[in-house]
C-alpha cells in the first residue's frame, strides 16, 4: 500500500518509493539485515520496546524514527509494517539543550577557577608587597624569607586549585591521601595571616588530631573560602571569629566557622551555596558554590545558619578517615 508520508520522509515521490529495494534507497545490506533482526526480536518479545532507526535520505541528511513493529500474517514471505514517528527535530533539540547545558557548566567552571586563582593571587601579592617593604626597611633575611615563603605557598596552591578544578570538570577519580584538619587550619591561618591580624580575633577549639577523608589541598581550598568570607563579613573594624573542630562519632567530623558580623538575610542565606549568589558587592558568588561541590564529591555537606548572639555560622561536615 502506498504511503505518501513514508515517501516524503525518504525524500522520494510515491512512484519512486513503490517497489524500491534497499539498494535503490541507498541502504547498505548489513543495515537491512540488522533492521530485520531487530524486527524479529520485537515480534518474539512479549512486551517489545520501541525501536529507534536512523537512515540517510537521498537528500536532506539523516532522519531518526521511533516506532513499533507489526508482523503481517503472510505465509508466502516475511513481512513487517513499521509504524513510526519522525523524531529527528526532537533529537536535534535535545542535543542542542545538552550542548547548551555543557557550555553553561563550562562558563561556571571557568568563573570558579578565576575566583579561586584570584584568592591565591591576592595572598601572593600581599606577601610580595610586604617583602618589598621589608627590603626598603632593611629587615633581616629571616623575616624576608618568611614573606617570600608565604608567597610561594600561595602560588603552589594556585597550581593545586587548577588541578582540582580540572578533576571536577572531567569527573576524575577524587581519591587521595587523608587530610589532617589541624594542619589544614594552620595553612589557612598562614595564608590569611595579614587579613586576620587587621580584622579578626580568632578563637579556636580543636582536638589534637582529626583526619578527614579528603585531600589536604581541597580541604585548604574549602576552609580558605569559608574563613576569608567570615573575616570580610566583619567589615573594616576588628571583630571575632570562632573556629571549632569536633567529632560526630567515629566516621564524621564537624567544622564550624562563626563570626559576629552583621549576619545574612534569611532569604539569601538559603541560596548562599548557589552559583553567582553573593553577599558582597564585588563578590563572584562562586566561592561557597565550589565549596559545596567539593564537599559533596567527598561525601560531606555545608550549611549556613544564624549565630546565636548575631552573625553567621557556617557548618561543614566531612567524612572522617578510617
């Protein structure tokens, strides 16, 4: 029976389609055999799934069909009817949406990398500026060596951030050495030394040792973002910053960073870990978003609450190393 719609789909006239073989239609014999095998499998199945076929038209490029097979009761030969829908445009739309989503993710990732590098660069620049002042004042080599060592550490952290963000992008294996939380805190304090000296009184509560099941560089990256935000929330004056590390049983650690700054509006606090959401006028809104991604990959979590007495508390939970 003639099917004008089938002929139009193949890019042919009904007369040209009538009686045409697979060779006439430009379909390779192996493709025909594969299609027949799929039709036979569908006929033998009690609940056959829809079949998707893609073929090249003589003109107009490939088309994709999705449909079901009906076996005709003809004792003289094996015959099928394929009742299908042309989903070519739908598949193209889906492909474009996936591509757009990937491009959007790439843009977010690029901005995140820029944010993290800016953090480390700012620390390195501050240490280099301090080194220049120390040279001008004729300070001894030990003091100068310490400032340059801090600048070097900040630049090394930039390289580590680039490595970790690449791993985040490609979904690489995130296994690594366990991190000593206290050592990570000490490294962050060194990186933020000038900022802490000018704007915060730090109060610490932590055990002698606590091992987290994530790499040292990622833990430093997370704590640096959280503690830097807390210090900057204190404003131009000098406020209080609390850091508490504790155990939640044998397999969980909690780190809390609190400040007595102005706090965050409840509506904004609930969106604090979304990309491009920031409480700072010049903020990128990516630091805490990256923290959440890193913690989620490690099996941890992060949340923001109001501190009793005013200010903000950021609570991190991290799997403890076994």
